[in-house]
C-alpha cells in the first residue's frame, strides 16, 4: 500500500511539473491597462486642433521648470541688482570645489586658455585669436562676477557657455582660475605650508594645492 501511494504521489508531482502549457499567439491578459493605450500624439505628429497643425507645442511664455527659478541674480548671473559685478564668489570655496573647477576648466577652457591660463591653448594658431592671459594684472583685478559673466554671457569672440556649464560649475571654474593666478605668484611661505617647491609648480596639477593654502 505504501509503495502504491508513493508511486501515485511521484506520478502526480511529475505531471504537475510537466504542465508548462503551450506557447500562445494571443496577447497576454492585461486586467489593469492604466494609460498604456491612451489616445496621444507621437513626436512630430500632426494635430489638426492647432492652426499650425503641430502636436509639439512650445511652453507657455514665462514657464519655468521645477528647480530652475533663478531669483538670486548675484548667484545665477554674477551681478548685483544694480548691475555691478559680484565682487567675490558667493559660495564657500573649498578644495572639492577647486578640483571640480579644474575638471570643468580642462574640458571647456583649456583648449583656448591653456593649462596655466596664459592664453596658449592647443587651438591657438589655427585661426583663433589668442585670448588674454589670466595672469595679466587687468584680469587679476577683475571682480569674480566679471569672470563668471564671461562664461555666462560670452565676451568678444568667446561664446556663452551657459547652456553647457551649470551655474555651480561656472563658479567652480572661476575659483580654479583664481587658483591658477595664485599658483603663478605663490610665495615661498605658501609653498612651504603645503610641502611644495618651485620646481613642482611647473605642473598645473598643483595649482589647486597652492590655492588651498592661499585662498
């Protein structure tokens, strides 16, 4: 009796396991379709409701995306309410910010301005007018907001980079430019404080270290 029951149990289990069903060409049951099959206009489709027949519509004038309300003019444009350039970077400057600025500078600025900011980037000499050196006294004495404005608005033959570089990275680049300037005129005391010597300063990678000691 036990053997028959055992055999019957094994047989039932094998049959159940083997009942995998057959592939069906019918669509699967979708009890809750949500909005999967709603009526909609695909990109670039025609919409006869509008006079121009375009389904793609421009945002309503004055629309601002969530998180992009730039009410702080000094931070977002580099100028005060009266139009004067911001004197100093309006955020705390630390080593992390400087290193971020170095990465962004190397991507967007170095091809023209060069690794040390001397205006000798790799594309100069191929029809591009050399930009002024960041080490000129005139540039050194510029308010931080004026450097920021050059990135935000562009200046002379330099186009605006406001669409490529977000606001926090623009200020980080300004901070790194100041780092480059400080690295060129660092004193012996500045170098001793961070364990560097003038021979090491031939590498632009140490500019942030020098700035960290003197900023």
